[in-house]
C-alpha cells in the first residue's frame, strides 16, 4: 500500500517590540537572568496586564502580508496550566477569536536544477493569534532555575492547515514564512535565540484516504533543517510502525536534531484541560478600517512578488533573483544600483552584487550596511565598463580598491590610471599594427622568445596615444595582435 | 474646648472636621496620628482590626504632612489624615498578606494606584487591615490570622470581607479606610459597623495593586464616617489609570460640590425582590423609615422590579469562583509566598504549598471555579452565568428609565454572632442584596439608618447609575446629613 504524509505546522514567532506584551519592561535577549522583569512579569499580587499596541500592529502586518482576514474584534483569553516558567500559571492568549484567520504562505519547491525555478504552492493557514511567551528553565545539577527575561515577550502563533505533504514542503514553508516576517520587520526570526520556534503535527494515511491518520506532535525542532530532518525521520518511523503491523500512538515526541532520533515526551492521556475563558483584566480589541489601512501602507513587497518583478522589469535570470530577493536589504541595494546604472545594465549590476559584493562581504565578515561600497559605486562601475572605459581586469581592481577605501570608481580609475584610453579598441589595434609593421626586429625577437622585446613595440604605441593608453590594455591588445601576426 | 479634651476625641472626628482643624493649625497631623495610634493601642486587643501597623512610618508621614503645611504647600482635605488600608491593597515596603498564610511574609515592592493617589493627596497611610482570606467571606472569620470583632458587640462579626476596614473606622482606629468589594465586601461590613461604605462603578477606581479575587467584579472603595467624607475620599482615588485596562476614561466631577449642587427631588425605586423572605423585620422597618424620609423631602417613591434578582447568588458564585481559580494560580510557592518545605518534586511543591498556604474557603472556591471552567462544563456554567449577568444588569438599566436611584436593605440581618454561620451557603446568603450591584457593575453605598433592639447597626443600600457617583452621593447625603446614626460611636 502506498502512503502519504499529512503535516501541519505550528510556528511561534517572537515579535520585535521594545517592551513586553502586557507591561512596559524591555523585551530582549542575552541579558543577565531576571533583569528584564517587573511586578507584572513576575505576577506579583495585585498587578494587571496592559496591552502593547505595537504588538497588535505587528500581528496585523503579519496577517496582511499573508493574506489573512483581520478580525474586526478580537479578545484575550486565559490558558490555565501550572508550570514554573509561567509566572501567573496562566498564559494570556487568544482562543476562539484570534486576530488573523485564513491566509496562506506561498512556497517554492526545489527546481530540477539550481538554476531552474521550482514549482510554487500555496500553503493555507488556519489562524494567527497573539500571546505572551513564557520564561526559561535552566536545569542545574540539583536545582532547576527559572529566568523570566523571556516571559511576557509578544509571541505570535501561526497555525497552518494540515496540507503540507513532505519534509521539503515544510522546509520551503518555513523559509518563506521566515523571510516574510523579516521583510515585514516583525521579527528577526533567529531560531538560535528562540525568535522562531516550530512544532510539527505529522500523520500518514494510505493514498486516496480522506480521513486523517493519528497525529504525532514533534517538538524542539531548533533549526529549519532540523524541522525538515525531523519530519522526514518521523514519516519514516510511522511508515515502519505501520508496515510492521503496528498502530501509531497519539503522542508528543522530542526530536534530537544532532543525533537524528526522536523519543516520546507524553501521550494523549496526559493532555491538559486549559480551562480557557476570556481574560477579565483586558478589553477586547477593535481593529477598524483606518487601523488596517495604516498598517497596509507599511507592508513591503514580499520576496516572490519581488522575484517576478525583477525577472520582468530588469530581465534578471532566475539564479540572480533567487539570491537577491530573499534578503530585503540586498534586494533594495540591487534596485537602487540598477536604477542608477540605467536601463540595460541591471544584469551586470546583479552579477557584481551577487558574485563580487557578496564574496567581499563574506571575506570581510561584515553586513551589507557596513560595506563601503554603496549602490552608486556599483552603478558607476557598471557604467564605466559599459562605456569601455574600464576593462574587466581593471574593473576587478577598482572593486577591491572601492571595498577598502569607499572611493568612487572614477576616482580610483584616475588615481590608478586604469582608464582604457582610447576607448575605441579599433584605434588601439591600429596603433598596435602600425608598431608591429614598423619594428620588424622587435617582433622577430619577441617571437623567438625574448619577452622584453615587447617593450620596444609599446613605446611607439604610447607615443601614438599621447601617453593616455591604459598600459595593461596596450599589453593585452598588442599580444593579441602579435598572436595573429 | 481644652487641648486635652479636643485631642482625646480626634480619632472619632470626620475628615471634614479634621481638615478644618489642620488647616487652622489647631492641631498637627502628628498630633492626630498620635491620637489614632493611642486609640488603636487602647482598643485593638479587643477589636483586632489590623494585621499589622507601622507607627514609626505613620508618624514620619504625618511629620512630612506638617512640614508641607508649615511651608504653605498643604495638598488638600486628606493631607495629614490617617487612612487605613485593607490588606489586599499594595503599599510599598509594607506587608501585603490578603490575610492568608500564603502571603504571610510577603512585603510589597510597589504601590497600588489608589495608594499612590492617597499619598499624592497627602494622606497618612496607616496599617494593614484584616479581611477574609483573599477577600472571600462575609465575616473576617476566614482570615488566616484572627477574626475581627464588631466594635458594637465584640461577640459579633464585623462583616466581611473588609471587616477590618469597617471595624477599625467604627472603633476610632483610623479616620477613614479603604476596602474592596466583589460581592458586598465594602457595603455589608459598613452596614454591620455603622459606617458609610461606597463601592464605586466598576472601572471608576483603578484595580492596579489590588490583589485580585474576581477581576470583573472587584472594586476598591472607601469607608467613612459621613457621606461627605466618602465624597472627599472618592475624589482622591477615582480616575482613569493607564495601568488598569478596565478603568474608564471619564471626567471626574467634584463630588463634594455635588452634595450641595444636586438637590433633588429624586425618583427613588424600591425593588420588591429585596424586601421578601429572609429579611429581618427590624432591618426592614429601619429601611422603610429611611424611605419615608425621602418621601418627606419630596422624592417620588416608585416600586420597580428586578426580576432576575433570584439568580444573582448563583451567577455570582460561578463567575467569581471561575475568575478566582485562575487569579489565585500565581500563588504556587515558586517566586514568592509560602513554599512547602516537604516537597519531593515540582508537582508535589504545587500541591503541598497550596494545600498548606490556602484556607478551606479559598480552596472551596478554587475547586468550584476550576470545575465550572472545565472542558464540557464551560458552556453550561460560565457562559450561561455571563448571559444571566447581562440580564441582571439590564434589569437595573430598565429600572433607571424610571428612577434615579434604588434603595434596598444592605444586609438581611444585623451583625451575627461569631461562628453562627458555619454552613458556607448560609454565609453566601449574607450578600444576597449586594451581589447584584457587582454583577451589574453599578455604584452602591451603604449608609447607616438605625440600630436593632439589640444595639446593632443597620444599613440601607443606595444603588446608583453607572458613573453617576455624584448623584448617588448627593442622594445619600440628603439622608445622612439629616440624621445622626453615623455620629454614634461604639462603647468600647
């Protein structure tokens, strides 16, 4: 019997706000334990939550970017359970009236080759709601210590429909979702810092069956690759159990990405009754058209739309766009440079950015914003090449100098005398041929293997160009002419 | 009046009287505070209204008030007045126990908004007043520490949950006090102790810093000797607070000025549902006499109906317990409060800390609340209760189409003997007349209106329209200023 996998993902994304979800104390990462706290975070007797409006702005933006319906009214509910990382022993969340409903995440599956665009799919979302993050337990030899710095950080839960079919799709889903959040300035989505966390619900069923199989929840998937590997592993595990005649048990499993194994955490019998009820300390939130419009105006173009536009407007090949569009800063950088360079030069601009600039950043271990090479530099460089002023070797030299000094390409060309003068290569070739014809002795010596004899030919050429010819260019052209002589 | 005779009576004076003496520099706040401290030291052994007090702290606040006044920077009528605070309202550096073993050693690192406001008004924050544990009860017998006595009869309860606040004021151990009212916890003890008790409209006074019992019902309010004092105290504590999302942004009128400006005559509603079975005849007679007074000053007395009254107690004990079961989850022994010394693991720590830290009534309500919120029961209990709650509020709003205020007895009976209501259900029925006001979010007051043949105080309840405390106070003042019930003091 052939089986298919059915996967739904629950993704938690921390919203990047200055303060916490329900109090004024700062949100952040990497601070000394329990310093990002106040009476509200610690749930001291008598404190009350007050909603952080910036977090609502951010989730509305996330919803609009993902095509969700934004509820005109949403409310806050208490999710009651005891755990030491939860100071109130209830979490303020949204149960039956989340702020975002429906919507979807567009994904691209791997293409037939690296340079071939893959199939696009739309993964439907169930909902996105807002809640508060919990603290962190640190287990020591004899004690467990709790750090409430993370507690109360605004946290979105993005729930997909169970429509993901493979580990690869899950990977593509998270890649796209993550880029969307970063693009929107909603979160930095650094999984190592817990800013994006993913749980996967996985089941298998015979192909053709419409009923869902028993689901297993996979937790602690700490990177996008682990999500892919963990899901692939779990699908194989379920297939093995089923094919051995066993049945899948509904449970929560912990995936160890390094070891590539999973183990059961708890079974359904121990499932919680969260006793949700509306939080009487908070008022429902009304999101009117003006609020939505204000956020809509802040919504950026998303990577796939940008990719299509770059392909159409700038005639960029897929390989370039697939690098450029996933990094908003890089894409913006490209567009600025392409516009400055003028029409017909976008691909050259793209090549310089994707190849040389990216390599330069990698070598220097710096971010794009820290590079001394600005979009105007790239544009000017490409224009100089296009005009014939710079030949490729000289251009590379100019690029390296730009990275070091931040000077403009023309300044570097002037400084180093790299300009290819005359610009007309026919003229230069003419001077070369004249020099060859007039200096038969030097030619013969050169051809016989005396390398220095070429200098005897360069003198007359430099004289003919009134000293302005690029020596390198002269050398190249002269050798080319000599070869066919 | 000799200096000695005058200061000896200072503890029984009203804010209005004392503010005049302070302003005239006839007395100082230190003298007044010393008089209150001396009175407290004299009677507290019998009354047991306080969980703790800090005389040095109070005297230093008083000295600061005197210094302000000497510099011509007095802050208003509360400057220098000792005000007692129910031990569920946070005061920086002072214990905050909720009369529970759970918080027996907890000291608050922050001020409640009302505490801040009283400090800004110059009041001397004085003492931590006893209550039923976590404000759950009607007699203070549920305090984990001790039972407060009714100053008018030490064998009787002062009411609750704000029993300490009412008893301390009646006994002259403070000039005014703050309490909190979830189902009658200000008005019922006020009635039983012959003082004025005001529960404001839900949302008028910030709850920030009030230990939550039932968040959608809790309100802080004042206990005072006169309605005029209530107007002064409410003025200081009312108003929008950005730390409380349920506080309401409205203009706060001048309540004291309203007492003179608003002259009636008013239309007063009498709901027949509040005068039926279970009402003590002496209480009924006293309240009816008060209604006669209103008639005599030209008010129109109308019979109104609040048909869903009978569901009030049931609805209340579903909503209040549901909310408390969640609100009290934070008391787990992890970050602060009682932690069991004998726990084996984390679950055991929760079980034992809570089992040891909470008293029986608190446990009973947590269990009930947990049950009504459980999966499968939520719709039948909590959701249904909320719907009935809406109907109860609608009853009142319908009545207010015809009347300006409603008068009822505050309690079915005067103060009862300690230990007389061992059955929790019998105790719950003490609040039968006060619960509806909380469910409907309305302002309600208890005003002294007589004494029983046994010498126990009787209070009438005046119920006003949402955020119309100015009118409610004016109506109450019309009666209070024409009677001297509230000027009587207990024989201690």
